[in-house]
């Protein structure tokens, strides 16, 4: 019989449900066992994040330095601009909507101090990272840019092997353990009386982000139609098969054949589509950026933290670069963003766990937005190439 594949999203949803249910009757000694596991896993995440940034970002930047020269530069710049627009559009929308949508009871600190049961792990093992997050980012940029211009390939080959190791750690260790980690977080929140407000916020945020993805896609295809002198609604309609495929696969890479076929139907030359679509599947993540910014703002409000435009402006610009390095697995984008969330927004272990759970709950919508937007970029590049010719 064919084996039924239980994907990451169902496992995360099951972990959240079990965490809430078990938190109602688990004894304290059992809760502390799972808190110990969470402490160890959280410390491991803190150790691996700088290595993850170095191993993914440096080869990603090096790869962008090869290929079709000016066409590559134009495509990468346009994808980055789309990603930046998505981030700032999300920031200003959430800045206007969240104060009205999330009332004063939607706080992680909403229970009174007397009603909160503080439990801790039995023990913890410190795993100090080899370097700080910003140090790893600067080192990754330096090595990536250097490898893109030097003629040698030995360092590039070594970094590719290091990237393979990091991807193996993500796929074989971090992703499989995420449901257990999420279970522990919601088990602890239920025990401490915080889960009711969190679950209510989750539903509100998911609805808001879904609406924003539709608006973002409309703006992207309106721009593509304006530049490409085509009907934006026809362009978007042709890309719907790619959108639906991405909803099912949760992978931009797995959707490339469908995206390519539908992009050609939009009038993009096959040879141009064959260059732009696979490239954008790696470097264009407008939907993922939207989810990360929206979820980060919501969690900061839930924790009672102030949100400043200057802080988020720098975060969004750095996030657009970090998204290039996101591994092509469900939840890969949020793993690539953890370092920035920690270093630039001050996210602690619980906030990072909530980000992972909330992000993966909407992973399909973000991937579908990324893939569909690739078609809009291809139409614009096709028009620019015609003008140059």
C-alpha cells in the first residue's frame, strides 16, 4: 500500500492542538520534561543560527554573481524591489490595522501574576554560538561577494559542502523536531493560562494576511500589466494553476514546471521564462516576507513591545537579502529569518517558537504568492528585454 505522507503543516496543527489539550491535565513534573526538551532544542537553535546564515547566505550570494550578467542583475534587483514593497506594504497595513484588530486583552502577559504558573526545565545545557548573528551576516556577505568575483573554485566548493551540511541539519534535525518544540511551547502556555489570547490572535492574523496576499498580487499584476501593456486580470488568471499547485506542494521549486508553462502563456518568450522563473523561485519571496513581517509585528504587540518604523525598515531590507538563502523546504524561509528576528527585533525563545508555528500555519499561502508573483516579474523582464532589443 502507498504510504500516506503526513506533512509538516498537519503535524504543526496537531502539535498545537495536543499542546493545548495536554496542558489542561498534565502534571507539573511531566510538563517540566517537555520544557527541558524545549530548552535543549532552543539552545541548539541559538547555536546553529549563525552557522545557518553563513552556510546559506554566502553560497547564495556567490551564485548570483554568475550567469547572464545584466539580465541577472535586472531580475535580481526587480525581485528585491518586489520583496521590499511587500515588506513595507505589510508594515504600514498592519500598523494601521493591528491597533484596531488586536485589543488590549491580546497580550502574552494578560493573565494576572497570581494566576500564572511558572515552570522551568529540570536542567539546561548551554550551547554558545561560535559567533554573533551580525558577525555571521557580515562574514557571509564578504565571502559571498568575494566568491562571485574571484576565478578560483576551491572556497566555493567548500562552502557548497558546508551548505549541504546545513541543509541536512535543517531537513533531518530541525524540521522533524519542530512539532515537538511547538507542542512544548503551547503546553507551557496552556499551563500558565496564556494560550486563549494567543489562539484568538492566530485566527485574526491568518485572515488579515490572506487578504493582504490578494491585494499584493493585484498590485504586482497591475504593475506587470501596465509595464507589459497587457490585461492584468488575464495575466493573473493564467497564473492561477501555478498558485493552486503551490498551495498543494508548499514548494516554489516543485512548482517551477507549472509556473514556467503559465508564464509562457502570458506572452513571455520561452527562453526568457526559462531563465527568470527558476531564478525567481530562489530569490523572490514577497509572500514569505509579508508573513514574517506581519507575524513579527503581531507577536511584538502581544508581548507589549513598542514597534518603530526605523527598526522595521532595517529589518525588512535585511530580510529581503536573507530570503535569497531560504532553503526550499516547508518552513525554510522562517528558519533563514530567525537570526534577524533575534538580532534586530530581540525575539526570545518563546517568540521565535510562536513565529515558527504561525508562519508554518500559513506556509502554503506565502509560497503560492511567491510563485504567482514570479509570473509578474517575468512579464516585466520580457517587456524590458523587448525595449532593449
